[in-house]
C-alpha cells in the first residue's frame, strides 16, 4: 500500500527565486566569453549542476578551454552568485512555502531538500528555514547530478522512507526527470507546457495544495 511519507523539495526556483540569480551570474560569464545566453538556454540549465552548466555554455559558443580556465570560470560564476545571495533573507521565501510546510507537519509528512546546489545549506539558512527540514541532501556527495535520480534517492534514504512513498517538487525539466527516475510522484512548479513529465503542475508555490497533491498521488497508484 502507498502512503505519503515525505515531500522532497528542490530549492532554487521552488522555495525562492535564486533561479533568477543563477541566470544573472551565468549570463555575465557568457557575455564575457561573447556567447549569447538567454532565458531559453537558462531553462535547460535549471537544476543542472555547476560544471555541466558551464560545459553547456562553452559548447553553445563552440569554445574549448583548458582545465585551469574552466576552474577559473566556475569560481568567477560562484563568486558572483555568492555576492548575489548575500542579500537573501526570510522575506525572499516564496509565498505559500511556510503554509505548505505547516500542512505537511500537521499530516506527519516528512520534509526533505534535494538541491543540485553546493550552496543550498547557505541559502536555506539565509531563508531561516533549516529547522523545518527532516533531512537536507548534499549535492557534493552524490555521484550523478539531475536528471539522474541520485539526490532524490539519497534524500529518501536519509529520511528513512521508500522512494515510492515520496513526492518530489521541482521547477526544472531536469529535476522533474530526476524525480520520475527515482520512482516518485512529481509535482512541477511553473509552466505545464514546459514541465510536461510532471504528474501535476502548479503555476507557483502559492497554489500548492497538499490535499490536491495527496489525492492525485494516491490515485496515481490505483
Ligand atoms: C541548481 C540550480 O539548483 O543548482 C542550477 O537550478 C545551479 O541553476 C545548480 O547551476 C548548482 O548550483 P551551485 O550553487 O552549486 O553552483
Ligand atoms: Mg530548481
């Protein structure tokens, strides 16, 4: 029998608008390299880890760089991102997140975090919500990044629940694929024309309705 044991959230673009800050930082790198990088490119990079994001940008510009330059570009991007997130505070939490977490706690559903970002713990603490998580995944410790299922599976393991009893929440195409590969129910946050593999999509977290999610989740098993 299926039960709703945990909801596992992505961070960037689901709990706060850091997806936009990653975009600004990558666009600065791309501009410097004379490579065009627009919102459509960014959509493909949502959920994708730092190294693979840079590889995508370089491939788009047909540019090959040595290891030292590659590392330097990664550092530059991250330094700018760190400057941008320095401003993050609890007011940047998306509307609907706290009430959603409260509804989960009331129903005894565990809360996990499965972010591809190595800066996730820092952002979560700046948002002032670290105490609300039962388990926070570590992007640096998994072998394969999204769209591979690894981070979602490691969080399910950390929460001591079965993947099939978990619901994942994502704003990225790569993230939704990771959730589905982990054999979990996928809730997309954003555009249902883009997040086509999600089982259910809400335009934003303020529309996230746990009762609706749970009903659709339990029905999906029948
Ligand atoms: C994901 C973002 O959550 O984290 C990506 O959607 C980002 O845009 C990735 O590249 C890695 O983040 P970081 O902070 O480790 O560079
Ligand atoms: Mg995201």
